[in-house]
């Protein structure tokens, strides 16, 4: 392990963020959505659980298929402690991996779905807490037991928002929100909750991100004590998420520097209790093994390993769901699914542009601005439609939008609009794109795949020309290519030895 990794061992041990909790439940690493971090969510009916979970901003899978790492025959003797340790190792590995490979990784508040049992129970519990607090304030004399608990927890939350070097502010908070002093004020019936709320809000205004200023202004204008403190807790929850994201951004360079070795180590922990934990990876590599030439003295030599891996990673972009997903790319299954959707959208839209604008439609010049306008309008109409059935329903609207854009351009240059025959021809060719065997779609797909294959085949970074006819989609293709190359490079660095062993064992 490098000196830098040793210097940041706490990050490698899962202490990636002070606001993140370790997962203490068995984790199915074939389901990436199950590995996302959550903020503290207490079970008690107190104010600290007033907000929803904090989860990474990602699309979750809903597959209920069997875990990719579970073999048909379980291990003979494995203790519960070993299983829990391995599950925690995998969850930490996945978190470190997400932070290392995804520059956009961050936490955000996610509210429970309306009408769900969880949300209903949570809302009832929270309402009961704040109603009881209000009743205590209205008693004669008022009771402040819950108020003391509130102020104690606010103090802890405020302290958690500070950086270690902010010692003066830390001491100020401890002095201002001293529990013994507040208890004495309660006993003397001199407790002024409004005075405390003013101090708390003024401190929050100094600590919060600019995006929370409006919420602070709303709190400043509030006078009813119960809604005020409820609002304080809700805002503090958001501020804690902001702080967690700040910590992630600050830790990312260190985590990325150590993530390869860290992930490799945690994956080894999992393999120790998992029989044939690379079964699906072995099948994946075997499908992509090419026959070497007869003159090759060693068909499993290291020269063929890169070629097999390139083909194997390209298969992930054209995945057949009848195959089991490889264990070594389990934490990136959702990312590859998103890339497939993105590439399919590029394929469809570029084919629409090709069949509709690359013909004599009467335009004096189809400028890049016009082509980009057609692309953007068609993309809005297409939406997320990708399957043949979805395309059957949406492509007529796409065709109508393209025709409308063309007619507007023709009208602006004083040229007659498209004839009915031309309209029908454009619509017919666009509708034909729903066929998976459409020749135009196949050509576009082949060009995109060849481009991506070239990107991950280059041993050193070098400029790669965008495929012919796809310059209009340069930014989209480059974005997918960059993300794809980063995932492939990281994955190969982590599992290189496993891949080499599996490929050579297939000899």
C-alpha cells in the first residue's frame, strides 16, 4: 500500500464521512441500489427523525433477482459474524467505489413516498411529538423536559457542522447551550426559548450554504415557538447533508488514491466466505474468449488477455439479460444500464436526423444550428422511449415534430413546405427505426461501438475521432465514452489478477 493510502487509512476503513453510518445488515452487492449510504435516522419519535433519508442521487434498481454472488451450494460452516463482516466490507467497498468513480456523487434528502406505510407511521410519530411539546408549553406552569432534549440535540447537531479547527465556535456553542444552565433556568422559570432560537438561527446563518439562506430568512420571521423549532430541525437536517457532501468532496482525492487497493482488499474478504464467488465472471470472460491463431504456442499468454477484456467490457453495453451479471462489476450494474439507455437514445436520435435531413428537402443549407434544434425537439418528444413497443407509440410524434421543424425552416427562407409525399416518406423511414434490424440503426450502433472499443483499447490517452455522421452528438458520445473508460480502467486495476487467472484457467 502506498504511503498516501497509509496516511488516509481512516478513509480506507470506511470512515469516509462523519455523517455516514456503517451498514450492519447483509448486503446483496448484485443490487447497487441496496448499497447507498443513509444519514442518521433515529427510530425514536423525536425531532431528529423529522426528515427523510439522505441517499446518493442515483437511480435505484428494483430487480428482485437472486444475488449474483450466491452459489447454488452454501458454504459448510460460516458464522453470522463472518457474514456480517463480509457484508459490511462490500458496502464500504461500494461506497468508496461510488465516490472514486463518480464526480457527481452526493447525498440528498429523499422523502418517503406519499401513501406509504413508512411515511404514514413517521408522520404520525412526528406529529405526536410536536403536539406533546406544544401541550407542555401551554401547561401552567409550562413543562420544559422535551425542550431541554431539543436544545441538547440542537447543540450536538451544530457541533457536527463545524470543522475540527473551529475550536472557538465549538466552545461558544457549548457555553451558550450549556445543559446545566438551561436546567437551572427551567427550575427558576426564567427559560427564554425565543432568545435561544435567535442565537441558534444566527449561528445557522453563518454556517449554512448560500442555498439555505431563504430558509434561514423564513425561520427569522417565525414567532410561534413550536413551528419555529420544527423548522430549525428540518433546516439543520439539510445543513448536515450539505456538510456530508462537503466532506465527500474534500475526501474524494484521498479515497480515489486508495480505492483500488481498498476495493481489492474488501472483495477478497467477501470471496473468503463465498463459494465460487467468481462463477458469473468466469462465464462472462469465457463468452468473450477468442480463438487464438494456430501458430500461437500459448493460447493463454498475456498477449490475449487485454483483447478478451476489451470484448468483455463491450458486452456490458449490449447486455443480454438472460446472462447473469458478473460479480466483479456488480457495483456498476446500474451505471452500465444507464449508459446503455443513453447510447440507445443517441442511436435513435442520430438515425432520425440521418433519415430525415440527409435528403433533398428543399433547404438551401441545413446549418448546424438548425440540425441541433431538430435534435433537441426530437429528444423532448422521444423522452425515455427505447423498446420497440414504446417506439411504436412515440415515433409518429417524433416524425410530426421533425416535419414541423423542417417546414418552419423552409418558410423562413421563402421556400414551399414539404410535399405530402415527402412528409409520408420521412414519417415512414422514422417509423421503420422501431425495427431492431433496421439497417440505419445497425450502422449507427456499429459506429458507436467501434468508437467506444477504440477508446478503451488505447493503452495511452489519445484523441479519437467521433464516428462519421455523429458529429452532432459529439458531446453526448464523448460523455459516455469518458464515463465508460473510467469505469473500465478502474475495474481492471482492481480485478486485474482475477481476470488473468480466470482467462488462463480456461486454457
